[in-house]
């Protein structure tokens, strides 16, 4: 798949945005309790669980940077 074809892939999430917002809030609360300022997710399943982001390009490296605030 070429980069310009990625825009044609529809955004689909398994859950409502409120579910992902709750997951992010709980993650940030755990980060605060552990004294972590920034979380780097480089596992695609973890990124998908936290954000709902999915990609047809699973062989490409991707990561999510989650700031505390």
C-alpha cells in the first residue's frame, strides 16, 4: 500500500470515543502515580487498545507518544 492510498482507508473503531478517552485517562492516572511523564507505545496492539488506531500497514514501524498532560 502506498502512502497516498492510506487516506482511502476508513477510520473504524471497535468502541465509542468515550471508551478510548476513559482508557487514556486511566493510563495517565497510572503514569502520574508512577512518576512517568511520557509513555512510548511501540506495540501496535497496545496502541490500538489505547487509541483505537488501526493500520493496514502493520509491517511499518509505528508508535504512540502519550504525554502525561
